[in-house]
C-alpha cells in the first residue's frame, strides 16, 4: 500500500513526539522500589524447556514469517538439483533467493524437516 505525501504528513503530525525532553521519563529515574519490582519480575519469569520447544516449532519452515519459500519449493529445489538439471546459481535466480540459501537447502543444513 502506497500512501500519498499528504497522508504521510498527516500521520507524522498526529503522532506525539516523545523523544528527548518530550519523553515523560526525561531526567527522571525509577525509585528503588520500582527497580526492585522490575528485577523480581524478570527473575521470576522463566520459560520452560517445553515452552521453548513449542515456540521453536511454531516458527519452523514456512511458518516463519521471514520465509520466502514453501515446503513444495524446497522439494522442487532438491529435485532439480539432484537431477543435475540446474545449478545452484540457476536455482537461486528461479526462486529469487541467495545462492547461499540454495546451498543450505540442498545440503540439508536448513529445512531439515523435509
């Protein structure tokens, strides 16, 4: 979505500038009690190993928001490369990703689950 220059200007004007002296915390410090509360919260907040595994699985493969490929693309890349029809460079152009990513896919460094 492309915004017009006027719309961009209106967005800029509607957002409060809270940098530097305009920041409500400028020149202030947290009290000792507030610092202790923050510290205790951080120490008490633990992520279990089970939760870490679940979080990791949710971000694997095409579920990763930064992923440019889908599982079917990875399968195609490996098939094309193994049949010697395409080089890694040609595959990188075909799928619009870096050659290093193709290398990692065909050598199963990434996308190991497929």
